[in-house]
C-alpha cells in the first residue's frame, strides 16, 4: 500500500513541528519519494541522528507502506 506525500509530510510535521518539509514523488508511483527536512531541532546532531528522528516520525511505515525515501536533513541557516 503506497503512501501519499501529504501523509508523509503530516507525520513528519507532527513529530517535528518546526520542520520545513519538501516531498517529491520520484517515480509518480506513490512508492519512491525524496524528502528534504529542515529543522532547528537537528542542530548539534549527527546526520544519522537527524535521519533517525525523521524515521521515528514515520512510525514504522518505512520499508512497509513507504518503500523508498531519499532523505536529506538540514539545520536552517
């Protein structure tokens, strides 16, 4: 079962309220997405920890309802 980009964005914003989230459907199939998540909460964290925060926000959907997510995270400038 594929996920909608809006659902992915909502889940991330629920867990990381200050996040600016940009989602792109890479293949138009609702199964392969790219996401850019920018949040002040990432300040001082390693890239791995930042990604873990986003994956946690997806509540176990990664690898199941959401097949592939090319993830980029950043701290606002």
